[in-house]
C-alpha cells in the first residue's frame, strides 16, 4: 500500500471541517500513471474508514446521498517531487452535499491497524487478501446512490467471501456459507433469504424497489457481519483453502465432526510413528 499521510502544514482544525487533505506518495512515469496507481490505496483507506458505519441504519429524506461517511473527493491534485502542480482531476458527478466526517479516534486506530495488517498479506490466495477485496467492493457500494447498483455490489461481496473459485459456482452454496458466517445472528440469516429473492428479481427480471435504500441497508448489515466474521477467522484459516475447509466442516453435524476428528488424530499418530 502507498504511504498516505496528512499534507505537511495542515491545520489540525481542518479535521473538524468538511475536508481533510491527504497526501499519497507514489512514483510514476507521468501524473496520469501516478494518479491511477494511488487510487486503489485511497479507495481502500476510505472503505476501511467507512466500516465505522458498521450496523448503522440511515433514513434519508429528499435527495439521496451515498451511505459512506468518507466520500470520493471532489478534486485531486497531482504534484511533482519538487512540489509543482502537475495536474488535477475532479469528480464529474460529486455528491450534492458533504457532511463532516467526524470519526472517533478508535475508528482511525482500527482502520490503521487493519490497513497495516493488509499491507503484509496481499497475496490473492490468503484470507486477508480476500478480506481486502471484500472491503474494496463494500466501499464502492457505499459510494453510489444508484441503489440497485449498490445492492449488486454488496451481493458481490457475499459471493467473493463464500464462492470457491476452484469449484463449481452455486448460488445455493453462496447462501449456505454466508449463513455459516451469520450463525451468531439468526435474524440476519433469515433476512438473507429475503435478499436472495430481491437479488434474483433484480438480476433476472431487472426489477428493483423504487425505494431501494431499505433493501440495500438490509444487505449492508448482512455483508458487514460476514466481513467481520471472516476477519475473525484469519488466523485459524489464513488461506482461502483453509477458509473453505472451515465452510465444509462447519456444515456437518457434531457427530460427524467427532468421527472425522478421531480419524484425523489416528492418521497423525500413525505418521508420527513412521517418522
């Protein structure tokens, strides 16, 4: 991940205004390449900070606003190493209003800890790499006010966390594994069935509720818990292969799990004697 820090000389009071200037350091052949390369890091930072909204339900009246607190910047400047301005980019369709991103200190510390951990585990086959991809998609869902698009982005997070890329794709398996992640939240597991019906109606018939924010926030809560649960498994299941072993074993009965445990212990004892 690129180095991201407050712009030198920034007045700390800006933290309590509408914008906080950040500096992302990256080398490139020209300003276009440098800007493109830093976007992924900045998007991940915003997504990690927006996880602070975990579990929050928003009611909106009037013009819709993105669900993310830390939003896409309206303008980005690109500077040469000497400090001279090389160019700038701006959002063609920025949100019509910006609220102050008042983030608690614990939120900043949690995001910093998460990003530091992700920096050292960027392999696509690791569980942390999977979590990073999931958080990025989650962040994109919180950037749009097109609620059908946001819903599909969030559903893609579920698929990312639960679909075995080396196996046959099955939506039933996606839901089954997501419910394993939701085991401590039975109400959300029931809501997943409702979201599944909504997803099928949107994908196959192109139909989505005119007031789709409610459906988005329902799925958002499900996705947040699934991300948090997967993150909690990162040490016991550090690779994607081990994560899908967890899904397989978590779905069997206690009796069958006990049988498998005894058999595995027996095989390990035999191999220890052989060595």
